[in-house]
C-alpha cells in the first residue's frame, strides 16, 4: 500500500512539474533523482519546491519497498506455495538464459565505434568467463585487451600473410576490413612449466582439459556481451599462431593463443544458420 501511495505521489509530481529545467536531488547512500520543474516566478514556487523534494525523497524508496514486500510475502507463504513461487522465478531465469543461448550469433559487421559503457560490460563478461567449467581448478584463461598500436600491428601482420598467399589486392582488402573492427580481445591459455610439451591428445591431460576450459570461458564471455547488446566474433585464423603474433600483442611466455575476439555494436543480427541437426539427430539414449 505504501508503494502504491508513493507511486500516486510520483505521478502527481510529474503532472505538476511537466517539462522544463532539471533539478538534481541527491541523498547520501541513495541514487540521485532528477526532477523537471517549470520556472514559476512567484513565492509559491519556493514552497512547492520543498513539497516536491519531499515527494522525490519518498519516491526514492518505491523500488526498495516493492522488493522487500515481495520478499516478506514469499517468506510468509506456506512451504509448498513458497516452492512454487521459487520455481516460477527459476523458470523465468531459465527462459532468459535459454533465449540467450539460442539467440547469440557470430557478428561479421560492427559499427565503427564501441558503444557507451562497453568497458564495464567487458569486465562483467570476463567475470562470467572466469566461472566456466574447470575440472582441475587451474583457471588457465587469460584475456588481453588490445590498444591501437597492437591492433595495427596484428592487422598488418595478417595482411602480410594474406598477401603472400593470395596477392597484394587481397591483402589490401583484408587490411581495410580488419582495421574496421572496433574491439579486440585476445584469449590465451596459461601453460605451467610442468605441463609444457605435453601431448594435447592425451585424454586426461591437463593441457587438453585446460584448453577445453578456455573454450568454455569464451562462450560465457560471448553470451555475457550478447546479453548487453554487444556482438562478438571468435576468430582463429593463421595470424593467431604466427611466431610474431605474441610479441605484437604482448603475450608473455607460458601462454598459448586460444583465439581473438572482435566485439562491438552489430550493424545487424545474422539469422540462424540454415543447417542445424535436430535434437533427435544428436541426442542418443542407451539402455
């Protein structure tokens, strides 16, 4: 009821204020509120302003009260009803995660500039990547965010490889395209001294398991960025494994490249690939 009353006060304040200049009201430990007020040249405006500040102060508690009210109601319910409510919440979360898993796409065309707020989004994505499955708990993933100098170096190195294989025209086109990629993140696998030189094909080897963990981390990272409207493309072209790539990017000894991730605002969202095996074709059940 308090939340409803505060909502009514908020609506009244909005109708009274209409549009105009912006007044910022801040409270320690609470979010700032920005209220639009008309410039009323009378003593009444002064007193009205005090009332509105009070309204805004009370309104700042609306969301908190609503959340607490739901929590109280949930604990007040019987055991079975509470479980049903929790199940409904879990189902909503599951639906959101499932939609992200099915909706993520490899993006080939990006806007030229990274979107506002991309740095916090990337940090959250890296945090999500660090929660990937990791059998030995070695946390082998490393992430290298490239700056302009490193990006230009990689672009030129790749253009040289393309030119040597397909000619100067192809190399120039590739250089132009790669320079348009707004965000660059190189993912590497940390390889401890005691497992260097071991066989990747060894089924239970740490090197193989850590590489699989890094690939899971890349998927987590891409899904996290996708959830915030940032597209990605995971590339593992020959330049990633060229002897000069590590020094160009600044990768220290003891790390091997998993791939490079381009990221940014998609120009458009590609449709799902036309060829997909059905669940019945890939899911096999044995007795």
